[in-house]
C-alpha cells in the first residue's frame, strides 16, 4: 500500500516528499543493575511514504524505544533501520520528534520556541514567515508573544507541534503527544493533527496506549506484545476521514485490538 503524497505548500517552498521507514529484525536491550533487559525482539515493520502508522502495545513494552531508534537518537543492538534505503546512523532534520511533554524553553516566547529549529540551523533570517505560518496552522497566532507558563496544556502541545512543522518534516515521530491532555482537548488535537497530516503529506509514526486514538488517526495499527516487544498483529483501518467513534467498523476493530492486548472483557 503506497500512500505517497507530494504536495506543493507555497510557490517558494519545496514539496514535502514523505519518507519510507523500514525496520528490519531490530532487537534492543538496556542494562539494569548490570543485567541485560531486552526491550525489542526481532521487530520488522514498514511505514510507507505518506502513511500514518500507529504503534500500540502494553505500557513499557518498548514502543518509545523503537521511536528513539527510528529517530536516530540511539543505535539498535541488532538489526537495521533504513529511511528511504539509507541506514539511520543519527538524527536528521528531516525527521522530527514530538514527545509527550512539550519541552518548551520557559525563557523563550512561543514564537521563539517555534523558531528554535530554524535558528539552530542558521535558517531563521530568511524564513521568519515560516514561523508565523506554523503558528497560524495550530491556532496560536494570538499567543506568539506569550511564554510557556501562560499557556494551557493543549496550547503548549500546539506550540510543540508548530515547532515540529516549521521544519517541514518528511517524517513526524510522535511519542504519546496527547497523553497528558484532558479528554476534550485531546479530541481536538487528534483532529488537528490528522488535518495537518492530510494537508502536508509527511509520513507519521505515532506511539499511543489509547486504542481509540490509534483507530481514529492511523491508516494501520501495529500491535506489540509485552516486553520485549514483538510484532503481534497488524490492523488496517480502511475508513475515510474524518472518522467517528461510533463507526461500526471502528467499534469492531477496537474490540479486536483489545482482545489482542489481553483485554477481551473490557471493551
């Protein structure tokens, strides 16, 4: 299934060319009190260009570790990760990570926080308009001069998302970005992220513990076992956007996902 989407955003902007991610027989472990703790066991999966892929599994099974390996923040102990056929050997500006905590710098305004990536790469001078555009996309134009302590949790996460988008990512990596938000703000942010993904066309990989969130947002859902994580199943979410929680197909997939996660009686 190829979902490659190349869209011209502005006449002076390069097209977003989404990346393909191939995880091949990846295993990883940590040392805990001098003893090896396996967290990933022979994981193989692919994210097609322009796809929205969700990773779902028990808490602590290794999903976030896999995201760090894909982002190039850590090397795998075994196996290989390739992006567009090139082996991942470290971070790259084309791959942007959004974590559960917004991690905004408290001494910088919202505008300055969003501009951070461009500034660090020496690109801000010629691209200040991109910061304004990113803030507009997430509805924070009126708060560009505010500081993080003046923002709600949802607004802070919007700022973190704008900081990611301003760099025109070809791969957006999301580690439970809405996990600490209240339910109504979370629903709003889920819809906003799907809208931005459909508009921009970047490949997206989302880690979540929320079955409903995965099914509402993703094209495919990969379900992992308990630690050390192994790929247990794959669910194809063949429903159009926008999706609705009471959709019969989504209800059926939710039941299937919960059974695979060992919660057969909880749906």
